[in-house]
C-alpha cells in the first residue's frame, strides 16, 4: 500500500506537477513615487516565488491539510486547485466538481439579497436553477439566517457571509471541497455544526483539502498533512507527523512563531525556563497568538515562575490585565524602587495610580519601544496587555539582574 507521500495518480482527483507561481511585489504606490524611484535607480518591484516546483497528488476521498507559516504558499496552492489562479509553469489537473470556501464573500454580489446570492453562488459552483430550487430551504435552514435572507448582503456581518457561503457550498453535488481558514470567522456553535457537516461529506467519500492554523482541528479532521515552506513541499505524510514537522521548522514550541520572528529568542527562552507554562504549547493548540490579551491568571503565573516565588493555586481569574496593572506587578517584584516623579508618558499623569511603576519601567528600559522618538509618547495604561508585550517586558525585566 503506497504511503501518503507516494500517491499514485490512477486514483487521484487532484494532481499538481512542478507548479510554479510568482507575484510582483511593488515598492511604490503612486505615479509620483514610481517616477522618483526610477530616477534614483531604485528597484521598483521584487519577484516573490509563492510556489516553487510543487508536485502533489491527492486521491479521491482523502482529507488533506496544507500546513505552513504565513507566506509559505498554502492559500496560493488552494486557489490554484480551485482555478482562481493559473500557474506560471507546471500543470494542475482535477477531476470532479469543486466547491471552494476560500474567501468570505467570494462569489456574492453586495447589492443582491441573500436569496438572490444563493442562486448566484450556486450557479458559479455549477448548480442548475432546478437543483438550487430543490435545496433552497435546506441551504437557508443550515445558514440560520432566515430572518435576513431578503436583506442585501452588504449589510451582513462576516459571520453571516460565512454561514451563507458555507451553506451553499456544502449543498452542492460536490466531489472536492476546498476550505481556507474561513471557519474561524463563525461563532463556536456554528463552527461545530460546520465541522460535523464536513465530516459527513468526508464519510460519504468526498475529497477535502483544508488550510488552517488550528492544528488541533487539522489533526482530528485530516488523515494527511502537507507542509509547505518557501513555496516548496518539505513534508508529506500523516497529519500528526505533519504538525510535528511544522513545529520542527522553527525549533519553536509554537507553530506561529518561526525562527525569523523578532521575538523568537525571547519566547523560546521563557518557554525553556517554564515561565510560559500556562500558554498553549502545554494544551496542544500549537500557537502562541502574540496579539491575544493576557489574563490576570496568566500574568501572575508567569511572574511567579520568572521570580521563583512559591507556587500557588489561586482561583482562576480570566479578567484581562492592563498595561498599568502589569507594570505594578513588575515594580513590586523588583522591590518597589524609587523612580523619577515626572511621568515620561503623556497619558500617565504624575501621581496617578501605578504612575511610579510605569515611570520606573521607562527609566529601566523595560518599556522601551513605547517611548520612541516623540516627546511624551503614549503608554496606554488602561489597554489590555498583549502576549508579545508580556514576553518583551518579562525578558527585559529578567535581564536587569
């Protein structure tokens, strides 16, 4: 029996052979900029090799995940398979009717109602009017937006767009279903409903090709994973092994923090020291999600691990911690040292709550980056602390000795 990385083309419904795709990255945004750049002999464009010799065969009835970091070529590959893009070189062959959930709102006209867009999108996917008439009620019922079906879709939220687009796609006589990350737009109950329907389609022998950063979902849903890096296939095999291969690419405990990330060293160091043990690498999610706000429990746990304080088991507190409150935690851990009385930030008044802690952060360089160039920059004391800021501040605090 052939391995998943050694597919035969006899039973294949998707075959990519030595596919190449380049894009031009423009460095100017107006005629004036272009003329000035040309006069100064600056490079006007750069070639970006999105796909560089990708060869891949997917058999009928397989569920395959395309994995990789941002810019690796996953979505480009999916668009090639769907026919939205054409290769610059190489060949792509498909067999069967394809339905693609590649972009929220694709195939919808904003000035048409939901009802009218069902017929439009179904026609694009190859359904006849009679087929659409027969399944119209099922499509609307699955989408759960009956109340808004005669409203123009330009007034829909992205979640409503997703519901309608997904409902149309899965009610076609589809042989190949392409899904690109858009399931993350819907609310949790609808996501579960979608995943259940996708499993039904796979059980019925349909072919699935999925792009997602949710590595837990990938492992559960897909038998096979194909890892792309720099536009090339670097791994093709069982999905669990593909997830491990993706993580090995960065030597990082988090799938979304590659080696070239500016905070890679700080994050890896804190993970090795157990400071980030409450974060997703322990739960198997695989992503650090740098822009996610930090909770009070996460911040307090990280500080205890960083300072070597005795372990505690306080009640879980999922309240988001503010930048000001975290400054106070760091200041307290340092022994509440004195700081200049004048605040360096325009939005932190002298004498305000936590003003001394925030001023101390600036004075020691822990808040470096919030105090760049301009006179009296903003610290945003009441804004939630995000994970990337947490990492930077923890490592700078640690380096103070």
